[in-house]
C-alpha cells in the first residue's frame, strides 16, 4: 500500500510540474494561433505522462526494460497526439479565417454570408449571431438612407415654400410702398394670409424638431375622445364647407383616454385637414372612435381615391406630400409626420391603409385605466 502511495505521489509530482510549465507556455503564447495552443495542450498531456513515468523510474519502482517499453509507448502517443492537435488546430483556424472574411464583408456595407464549410458549435453560434447583426445593420443603414433622403427633400421643399410667400410679400409691400396697388385692402388681406401661412409652417417645424429631439412636453389628463372629436369637427367645418366636403362623426364612442388634450387636438386637426384637402367636392370625410383589444382606435376615412401601394410606407415620413405639386394646398409635408410623432409620444401607433374609394387613417391609443 505504501509503495502505491509513493508511486502516485511521484507520478503526480512529475505531471504537476509539466502542467505548470504548460500553463506558463500557454500564457506566453496566448496571442498566437489556436493551432499553437492545441499543440501545447496535447504535448502537456503526453509529457505529463512521461514525466510521471520518469519520476517513478527514478525512485526505482520500474526496471530499465519496463521504462523502455513505457517510454516507447508514450513517444508513439506523443506523435499521434501532436499530429491530431496540429490537424484540428489548422481546421479550426481555417474555419475562423473564413468567418473573419465573411464578417468583414458586412462590416464594409455588404451582407453577411456564413461559410459553407461546417464548423464547431461555438463558431456556428457565432455565425448565427453575425448573421442577425448583419440583418440589423442592413435595416439601420436603410433607415439612415431613408432619413437622409427625407431630410434633403424637406430642406429643399421648405426652402421653396418659404421663398414663394416671401417673394409675394416683398412684391405686394413694394407695390403698396410705391402706391401702385390697385386694391390696397386686398393686398393687405393677402399679406396677412401669407404671414399666417409662414407662421403655421414655422410652428410645424418647431413642433417636429421637439418630436425628433424627444423633448415634446406632454400634460396628460383623462379626457373623453367624444369631446375631442366634437371640437375637431367644429374647427374643421369651415374648411370642409369651403371644399364642399361633408364631415361625418356618427360612430364616436365616449371612450376615456389619458392624453395631452392640446397635442391630440392637433393630431385630429391635421388628419381632418389632410382628408378634406384630398377629398373631391361632394365627398365625405368620416371620423369614428371605438374600442379594440389593442386599446382605443380613432379613425379618419376620406374619399381621396386611395394611395399608391408604393407610397403607403412613406405617408408618415417627414416631407411626404403624395404629390410633386408645389401649390399651397400641398402643404409642407409635415402634418402627418407630426401626427405620428405625437401619437408615438403617447405610446400609440398611427397607420394608414387603402379602402374602396379612399383611405383610412387609424390612431391606436392606450385605453385609460378604469
């Protein structure tokens, strides 16, 4: 029993010394190729066995013949182990290199394509994560391009829309100053109209900037949408009469919501004005409020004839008008963008879809707690 314990002690001492040496070598080459690390690990296992055997032989527990046999066996095992470690290391390194090349492709703006050759479970997991990251980056780049395009269009359109009334105001003021205005009162009335239009445009830009900056202040209060809709219909009635459009608000449930009354009135006003301006004379604009499993659904239906399918995803984009006309009724293209920003600030959702003869804008808001 004592001899067995001594053999175990000498074998452990020899193997431990080898293991500590191997750990030191691994630390020194930790920045080197995985092949080198695998080779060292395989060598440690074989050399640890050999060191333990030599330690036991040194203590006179093995005969010279037995030592030769064990050493030969260990040497052959070392050759096979090192060869296997080298092959495995080169295979793993090759797969890692292929993965690095694939990852570099989507880092440069392309899409990630996982290597065709099979890899280890860890590399396969990494490939899936890189593929998911590539998809998210592609979506982010697409959003960035869309936002940049929208920003450029907005700057161009706002510059044009500001220049047109300013030029008119300048011409009318010069005519009044020179005393050549045939009808000064009409000129003054037109100048006031243009100033109000400019004021509305600046107000929309300020509102949109606060929405984009995330600094839109909201004063939430429990309000019935029935009252909000009633006020919005009363405010939009003169414009509807001017365009010969009928306003209908028959299906409005008195549903309570916690919203900022001023901002939500702006949402309703923008939706109604947009619907009235795009509905032909003798058409109908209907507003409805009803409960749904998602919350409270407020809808505005018009008779615009529908929106092209390609334009539907852009309806709420900043600067979108649905027409390239630079006429005043087209507006600055900020109304629906403001609608979406205010609704999302209330943790809601704004959508649009085509229906027979027109389109339907829907605003989904969280229902007020009972």
